[in-house]
């Protein structure tokens, strides 16, 4: 656990130093020695907010466009929220017929 904290600090500091330089996950791994998967985990856990500290680009897991806010871009996140809100509304509306896709 201590090593994970040290790795996190190393990545955070590296990204802060390169705030105005476009950086890839590969750059982070090569310069810090911290694996890309670990950096992505920090982002998913909300420990790293890329948009605040760097110009690091991560590709959206949904559409493949660059995302500065995590593993899902803002457009896909908004669409997901709308779809979820609609699904919740449909589930409580008894007048709507249920449709199941197979």
C-alpha cells in the first residue's frame, strides 16, 4: 500500500510539471516507471483529475475520442445519464409497454 501511494505521488508530480505539455499514458509510464494500468486505476478511482493537472489524453472507452476527464468523455457520460434517466422513468411508468431485446 505504501508503494502505491509513492507511485501515485510520482505520477501526480510528473503531470503537474508537464501541465502545459501534451502527454500520453505511455509518456507517464516511461518517465515515472508507473504502469499505464495503474495510472488508469488512479483516474477511475477519482484520485487523478486529468483536466485539472495536465493535458494528458486518454481515449474514451465508449467512443474512442480523446477524454481529459477520465475514461469516458463528457459527451458519452451525458448520453449515459440521459439513457439511465429515461430507463428509470420508463420503469415506473405503467402505461409504457415493456420491450425486451434478445
